């Protein structure tokens, strides 16, 4: 099992880094999509969307650079925790999310499914916070 994890660590890193960069870029391309799910208790939703987008781009790039990988992985964990309230708000508020790719409001399954996916993403990022032998990249 350990050998399989070791073999997957690098390819999964090469998925993870660009995934965050792309997700972050979308915060700038379609900010209105993300503004809708910022809980109303938070001030300046548009600024928070841009800030979280910038953070996603930064952690995505940081994950791909061996010298910054551990810091970027910890920052990714923190970012995922920070944006979790938006996912909870999206699942529980009944807000109609307009402008979704493919059109239409996300289903309840998608809204609630994002919550456990956040846990998987946290664990995935946490995997890169510790050194387990030679650097995968």
C-alpha cells in the first residue's frame, strides 16, 4: 500500500496544483458566480472572492515548487477551512446560484456533496505537509 501511495503522490500533485490555479482564475473570470455563495455575515463579498481566487492561484503554484510545497500545502488546508462556510451556506440557504457552467442551479446532491469533498481536499493537501522521503517532484 505504501508503494502505491508513493507512486501516486507526484501525479496527484501535478493534478492538484493546476486544479487550484484554474479554480482561482475562475474567481476572476466569473466572480458573480462566487459572490452568490458568500454568506451574508461576511463583509465585502466581491473582495473576498478575489482574495480567495488569488489565494487559490498562489497555493496552486506553490504546490508545484518543491521549496514552497509544504507551506503551500498548509496554506491550502487553511484556505479550504476558510471557504468552508461558503459551501455550508450554499448547501443550507436555498440561495439560487445563477451562472453555473452547464446552466441551472446546482442540485441538492451537488450542494451537499461539496461538503464531504472539502474533507477529501483537506486530507489531500495535508498529504503534502509532511516529508515522506524524497520529494515527489
